[in-house]
């Protein structure tokens, strides 16, 4: 299975003895773990494990020395003996039969479950990691009674962080321990006998060097354009993409794919939702008291939102999907047709990027400092306007917040991009195909 756009597959991740991964899976008597692994050192390390206590119910593999190991299954513990445990091989812990470097041990079958998540490259003892492994991990699959529940492959995410991508849950797992993972690659270019990893390239044409960013291939006499780009509909939530605002390259976050709430948003809202990463400007809510967002004649925030698409490149303007709101109680609430607008408090729960509930994801900056920004929905009595504070919580202000020296909250627009018409190039700029 292909990795999401912006992710890069790597051959392995190397742990130094302080890193581990929380699989989120609680093992039982029907669990199977298959690991392609290279063991670099052994000092009572655990390639995987979960247990309530040292003497409690457990599903764990220990590599004790260079020639011995121990497999724990329920309440059964058995020792394994090897000529050498070091090197690369496959570990296959298939229910009660455990095979390590060609040596197999069979436990007496029993029924059990462990109340703690299985860790990789360490053992989880009642929520605490220990017995870290010094290994290279090439892949890992976890099965529950024959069903594949985790399919981990080493990768780099969009920020360059090393970790594991799970093909089953379509989720990136970061290092839950300390220190730094490392990696390498077997895919190298040989130059004068020395191997080099290929991260970028240049081609010589007529004595002139060109960077390889796009190209054209001849197949059976027909030329085909080669474009290193990804349809925006394949970008996962959290991906940073770029669009020009007033000609300046500006970062946005992909916050949702599709329609975040079909009871609120109409069919035109089924696209790629992108939120400006940082706050664009500060603005007061309105020019006079008792103004709702929907009143464009007096609401400064909506005036700014309605004029904002003109700041974008033409190709983006032409591919903005119009907002369509459903179940409108009052006509003045309807802002259908707007192509740039603030989020609502419900969006901060319903959209994929925010669905994990992490308040830190709501935080945005203005001139480098965390700053609050407007939402577009009022509170229940309609006299106070919701906004996100500098710390990421949701609060409200009187809608008459135009008085005195009040400088306003931030304006942070979101758009719905036409998924079918746009792509992200290798630098994550949004472009036409």
C-alpha cells in the first residue's frame, strides 16, 4: 500500500535503546506478531511486550543474552537457546507457538487477555516502558485471531520525523520514548565505487545541468508528461500545503477531506478543506453593537472573509467550492455562497485534523506569538461571539467588542478546494494538473 503524499518509505528504523511505539492494541491468546528485525545488542531487551506485572498475565518476548531468550504467554514462561540471537531474521509469535531465529517454542494453550497496550521495541509493564531494544525494525504485522490489525512500515512523515505508518488504520505512529531514531537505505546510486542515497537529482542535457522536477517520457512513440504531484484528495489531515496570498507563499493545513457534517453542510462542501496555518490579521468583530457574522454590512470579520478570495491566485479562486449551509432557522444566518470563512466551534470537533481532541492543534500565531482568533458562531443567546484563545480553548466575547482600544481577534480563513481539479506538487504547492 502506498504511503500518503509527503511521506517517504525507508528501509528500517534503528532504535538506540530509549525509543518505543505504543501499538494501541491489547494482546490475548489469539495474537500473532511477525517482525522483520535485526538485533544489534541484547541486555534483557524486548522486541515487543505487554504485561500487568512481572508475574502477571503477559504477552512478551525477551532477548536476554546473545544466546538466550524468554517467551511469555499468559502465565507460561519458557526459555529459548540460540547459537546467536544477533543479526537479521523474522520473529513469528503465532499464538502459543513462538519462532525466533529458527528456534521454536510451544506454550500450553490457555485463554487470557492483557489489560495494557502492546509496545514495540520495549515492554509495557502496567503502563511503563522498560527493557528497550537496540534493533533495526524493517516491518511488523500484528494479527488478532487471524485478522490483520496492524501493518507497520518504517517511514518519514511530512515533517521529516521517523516513525511507523500503519496501513490498516492509516495512521502514523511516532516514537513514544526519548532520544532519536535513525535510518538508512539500501537504495543508493553508485559513484566511483561509493554508494549515495538519492534525495534529489540533476540531469545533463547538451552540457547544461537541469534539476529534475518534472519531465517527459517517450513510450511507444508517444510522449507523456511526468509530473511529480499528488491529487489533493489523497493528502491526509495535517499535511501542510502552500498557496499564494497577495503573491506571497503561505502555508495552510489540510483539516478535512470530504464533508465534515452532512447535517450542516451541503453537497458543495464535499472537498478538501484547508485552514490558514497562521493568523492573517487582527480585526474587531463589527462596526456597531448586536451584529451577527451573517450581517456583512456591519460585521468586519465577514467583510474581510468575502474579500479574501481576491488575494489568491486565479487558479485557486477558480477552484474554491461555495459554502452551502443546511437547516437554516433564520434567513440572516445563511452565508451560503461564501468561499472563505472562519471555522465554527463544531468544526473543531468534526474535522479529521481536530478529531483527536488535542487542544494544541487549535493554536495559531500572529507575528510569531500565539494569538486568539474568531470563530463564526455565537453562543446560545446570540449576544456573545465564540473565539479560540491563545491557549487553544474556546471562549466568547461580547459582540459589542468594537469599543475603545480593543484591537480584535485574529482572522484565520478556511476554504473548500475542488478535490477533482487540483494537485500538490513535490514542494506541496497547490497547482492545476
